[in-house]
């Protein structure tokens, strides 16, 4: 059986991205107009960029050598995980240390850092040689969420993503289920999972670890069950019926049909469990599709069903932002405009698998490689839920995955976990001035 560890998955994804990048050079013209027309007025300067340590963003960093070659510049990349990067970025901007010029930004962070970010609305006129922004080429909702804050363009969308449910069609057939039918709701996901669970095969790939994927699944379920983050009075609603139902569903239902070691799982383990055939259904992001479809890494390649998560679809994705106090402000704006441009986005979509521009999603050559692109675009164009919409969203997210993990581990009842989450979030919002008492 194929077995993929967290380290080997990352190495494999990086290798796949590098190979796809090389294939993309032959599939698409390498001398793009937007690259050939870049100015060299910044030659000799160095940009400092804080970005992710995942394979996709690291592949984009390699791709950026085209920019540095064309402009005669250099980019120092600093790679780290999302939680660490969030803390470093907030400290760098709020302390005015200004150690970085460019950041890869999660949209839930913009509420906290937007005052420190440059307005990118007029890049085309501010920086000679900058490619057109072509803002109409983005799904309107994604552009608003990823990039805009109080009417200003504070970031440019880079990678688009929404939550998906995936299933092993062969396992569905063997269990007497229709392989072409997506589960209509989460109860059906669980009912199918019970039929799929036998021997060494499980019905779901529950990410129950203390990490972002546990929080993401909680948010999807919470909204699917009718939950809303805050009530009319602004108070959190994490101990209401939908919140308790979510904790129960994760701890009592999904946990019972998932592998027993899922209490430490995050994204790599989610992907691994599905591509090895261990889990016959799974929670997934488009970032895992290239591995799922690779027959050298996946036993489900060629017979995977996929559909946006039932009931609610969570918007993920990343954008690029520029430090407003950057000593290399024009160069930083030029770089983010180039990397997110229509031409470059079409080329990089050949190896990221996560475009956000409509032109990339509808490109025939890319659809031939990624048949799921129209479905991902439809999800981005449809109604989506967001992460907790407050400045300190990440703090609430940490509370969510800690309490959901405790419920799944059995160290707390689902009811107690929901109660504790409500109390923690309420105290936090009182301390930060959102609530009086």
C-alpha cells in the first residue's frame, strides 16, 4: 500500500509542482508580455517577502525567478507556517520594524493589518511597467473578501480555494452506493461513511488535530447546521444548538468512522488517508487535488468523486499584500501586480492547481489538466461562508480547534466543549472591547 508521511507528502508535492512548472514552460510561452515589459529601473534592489512553507507557495517562489531575471532584482523569501507567519507579520507591521516588503495574506488577517498595508488600487499608474490589474477577471465575491477593506484594495488575490467533499467511487460501488451522487447533506455523509467502514477502510478522514483543518471543518459544519458566529447583540453564539450539534457530530459521528489516529491530523494526513484508500470519503481543499489525481501517489486517481461541501462552503485562499512603509514600495507593488497578473496566473495555474482568476479557470488547456476547475469556479461564484470576521480572528480559530479536539478526544463532552468555547470567546471579546460585559 502507498504510505505518505507529512514530510514525504510535502516533498512529493514540491517535486510535482516543480515538474508541472517545467511542463508549464512548454505548454505556455515563457516570454510573457508582462514579463518582457518589466522595467529594470529597480536593478540591484532586494525585496523581502514573508510567505508560506507549503509546496504551492514555495513553487511560486521558484517561479518568481522570472521576475528577478527580468528586473535585475533579488527576492529574499522567508518561509513559515500560517500561525507563525501571522504572528510575525502582525508584529512586523504594528511595531514598524518593517522587516518585510511583501506578505502572503490570509483574508481573515486583513482586519488586523489593513491599516498598515499599501493601497494597490492605482498600481498601474503608480508604477511604470506594471501590468493591468484586470479586476473584472476575478469572481466578485473573492475579490471583495481577499482584497478589499473599507473601499480600498489592500491585497491582490493569488490562490483561490473552497472546501470540498471527495469520495472513492470504487469504494462507493462496493458498498452499494451511487458513485455519481454527491451526498446531499452531512447526515448522508455519515450514513455513507458507516456503510464504507469495514476492516482497514474507514468512511471519513476527520482532521481532529489542534490545527487549522479541524477549525475549518468545524466552521463548515456549524454553518451547515444553521449557525451564525454572532447574535444581534454582537455576542458569540458558540454554545447554541448548531454549535453543540457540530461538536457532537464531529466527536460522536465522524470520529466513529475515521481512523483512530486522527487526533493529530491536519492537511497532510487528510490527503494521505484518502489517497492511500484508508478513508473512502474526505474533507478536502483544491490544494490536494493534484496529489489525488496522480496515479504514482494515489490509489484513487481516476475514480474520485468531488463536490463542494454540502450545506455550506468555506472560502479559503491567499492574496498578496505590500507593507505601506516598505523602503521598496514601488518594486513591491510591481512584483505583486506581476505575480497576480492575468498572463502569469494562467501560467502558474498549470502547477498550483489553485487559480483565482476566471480566465485561468476557463482556459481549455488548464481544464484538460484539471477537470475540476469549472466546479471550483462555480463554488467561488456561489454563496460562501468566511472565517470569523473580526480583527483577531486567528485567536478565535485557535479556541475553536482546541475545544473541538478536546471533544473528539473525549477529554470533554461536546456540550462542555461548546460551553467552554463560548466562555473563552466571550471573555476575549470583552477584553478587546467588542463587548461591555
